[in-house]
């Protein structure tokens, strides 16, 4: 997006990518359906960026959800709004959009250089790259760094840029996992029986935040959309206190009183599992989880069990490794860039996307902010280069 916008502004643009082909993380984002953006009310949309919203606002105002849909349409990719408000291409695929985009960049004169990994600067402030034929130097009027965070590093975003910028005095918040799963030490029996199975339509809460949907039990803990939505709150609590207690409502559409009344019905010779399934519709991984967490005295008391079903405490030990996370928190602190996203310490050097210190939930918000800051830096870098041409 930065390259396209700079080229449209009249700049001569070269796009360097460390991988053998560009857009690999974009293609990964499209696995299972490319969620381009979100169609919720705009003020609510901007609020998803939390403390960073004010700094991202100008970029989002200029290139937000409506503009992204128009841009995709201009590439011949029609979009639609799903029932959740998420916006997808009509075929759900990322590859056709990326192919059309690359063709347009080529027609705009953007020179693409693959297998060129940025290493920093030489002693004369020229950009250094590790290239197939050895190290090379590039003397540019302006440069846009869009190097990603450090999740899914095999696709190119490995966070190696942190050291190069830190050497230039740029203040960088530590890179941390965002939209990630969490570890919870399970018993061997539970892990064998429940790993890979879902908790269907549950409600999670932590630190005043809540989310609802399906959660998956993993070998090491839990993951899924509602977990990702609370990941910042959980991660920060673990960093501050060493652990975080997540509350799970296994029957969010039932009141505690209704649960207690149903659970108090005569059980007869039925097992607890059969009683739970017949009277309150709890089975599978949810029933296994109750046995994993609760003592026998609670399991055998209808009132106590009803209360536990509405707020089952799950103590989490830590987030999954950064390399597994959907996205990255941390990065270049936002007060290190000016209103044009140029680094205050490095005139002519701009930064876009996930290498800036912001985070957002899944649902199109991540990709939107990357595209919006790419567009902003493309326009601003082109203006800088044209007005400061050497």
C-alpha cells in the first residue's frame, strides 16, 4: 500500500521484500477467508485500537473500512459484509486480490526486489540489504519501513529490525504476543480426552472485559476468538502478577437460578455426565472441564455447581510464544514518530504497519490499520522525497 500510494504521488519507488515473493503474511491472513476490514459504526471501529486510537486516527479517517472496500473494488474484487460485520471478498480468497495488486504495482512502475533483507544503514546512511548476490546498498531520498512484528517469523516478520533501530536511538516497546492462545497445565487425563475439542458458545470475562464465542481446548491450554479478544488483558495481568484468572460462563443464555433448579432434579442412577447432558445440555469438553477444575463437593452440590458453571475459574500461566501469535504488540513507540509517521530521530525514514506500537483484535482491524498507515506513509514519504530531493 505504501509503494502504490508513493508511486501514485509521482515518486520513483522500489519495493524490497526479504522473502522469495511478496505478501506472504497477507496470504496467510486469507487462509480460511480474507477478513479485509469491519463494517461496524466507525466510532466503535476506531475505539478498537485502544490507547493508540488517537495517533492512528488521521490514517484511519483517510483510509478506513469504506475506502478499503472501494480500493478492493478498483482491483476487481467485490466484497460483502458477513453476519458478524466482518468484510470479505466475495470468494473469501486473498490470492486473486494480491495478484491484481501486483499487476497494478508493475503498471505503476514499482520495481520489486525479492530476497532482499534489510540490515540497517552503512556509515553514509545508505540502506543495507542482504541480497542473493551479496550485500547491496541503496541511496534513497526517503524510505518506508514496513517490516511487521514478530509473529509467524517464517513468513518474514521476525523482528530483526529492532536491533537496527535501537542502535539509532529509537525507543521500542518490547515485542509481545497479541491475539494469542494461553497455557494452562492440564492433567494427563484431561489433555488426552479434551485436547482439540471445542467449548461451544461460551462467554469469557477478565478485568472488566468480556467476549463470547467458541473456545478450543489445546494440548497446552486454550485458544479461539474470545480468548484472542481478551489476550491483551490476560497477557498484561500475567506480566504484572504471574498469572491470570479467566472466568468462563459455560451457559451464557441460562440464569444461575435456572441451572440450579435443573441440576437439583433427581439424578437416580445416572452418572454426573449424563445428568449434566440431560438437564442442562452440558457435555463433551465442557463436562470434562468441570471435572478438571472443580472439587467433588462442588460437583455434587446443585447450587454450587450452577454458580461454577456461570463463572468457572481457569488460571492461566502465560501466553503462547510470540512466533505462534496472530499479531504482535509493542514496537516503535508512537511518540517516536511525528504526525506523518516519520521517525523523529531519522528524518526521511517512515514506519508503517505492525512494527508500530499498537494492537487490535481480529476482525479486520489489524489489516485495516496496516493498510491505512501504509497509505499515509506512502503519501508522506513521497512528499518528503520530492521536496528534499538530493
